[in-house]
């Protein structure tokens, strides 16, 4: 299975981004509004300048009380692991497990086209396993 198959199966193709100079308070509101755990940081809405998650906010709250007034660029992860739509989903699962990351931006020719979360990967895998189980069950009970 390819990453593009996972993206096609998502209910929404919209990718939520936030500008690097936005306040962390705006980030928190965006995460809550869209019920998501991470946002791609992008100055132009199509490049990947970084990624920032709920965990980033929580970890920084412990370090400084005024984190909500800080800029997103101050707490984001700037070195972002990305993937391309034609990459294999199993490779992405390995990357997410090894690097302990839960959200991976999908890019084509340096342009952001989607985000795959660990939840998307799990849902896709369950769908695939259910289909295989049903096919085997059908084959066994056919005789």
C-alpha cells in the first residue's frame, strides 16, 4: 500500500498550516478547532518550514510560563521528516516507530500535499487486515 492510498481515504484533503510568526496561543486554538494533534508550519501554505504539536506546547509550558505569547517558530521542530505519496506505507510505519513521530507531512516537488498521522496509518492497516480476513473467510467457507 502506498501513502497516496492513505491520503485518498482521509475524510478531508485539507492540510492545516500555521505561519512561523503566529503566536502559540493561535496554534492552540487551531489545534482545538480542527481537533488535531499537530500542524505544519509554513510561511506560504505550501512549503514545510517546520511542524509543531500539542506535545511541543506542553513541554515548553514547563520551561516558561509565557509560552502562549511566544511565536510558533520558537517551539516548532524545524528538521521535519517528510514522505512522498508514492512511498510505501510500511516504510512510513517504520520511520514513525523508529523516530517516535506521530505526524508526517507528505510533499510532492517540495510542495505540501497532505499529512499522515499515526491514526491514519492504524486505520488503513485495520481496513487492509479486515479485507484480507474477509477474503480468507470467504475462501474457507466456499467449499
